[in-house]
C-alpha cells in the first residue's frame, strides 16, 4: 500500500492523520497506533472513540486492500437535525479506514 499518498482533504498532523468530511467534521487518528483515541470534531459533533482494533489485509499484487476497523466506546455529544444535543457517552460503535487498489 502506498502510505505516502493522502486523499484530498487528508493531512498529517503531529504524527496523526486528519481528514475533513463533506460536512466539515474533522477526524483525527494515529496510523502508527490504531488503538489510540480517534477524535471527531465539527459544528454538530465532538466525540472521542476509545478503540480496540480489527485488521484485514489482502495483497494479490494487482488487487490489494487494508482495512482497520476500530470498535470501541464513544464519549462526547452530537446535535441532531432538530437542534437537540445528544449525549454519546458509553455508546459502542466503530470507525474505520479502508484503502483498496484494483
């Protein structure tokens, strides 16, 4: 996998990867330590995921893929479409990064 290439909107930030989604939320996580906390921050969200990791890799020379699925517990809050702030402390979920080549 080409670790030097970063998709649009993604940049390295003090050893962590930062990527902004289409709604403006910024996700930061550490590609050197997938179990370090993931942060998601934006106008309508501020959460921290404390993960454990599942990794899947495939390399068939022409086709390759690497997926890091970090399941864990969220803490923080989000604002729903009605403007209500929702507490996310203790919510179990996941975040992932997937890179594929075909």
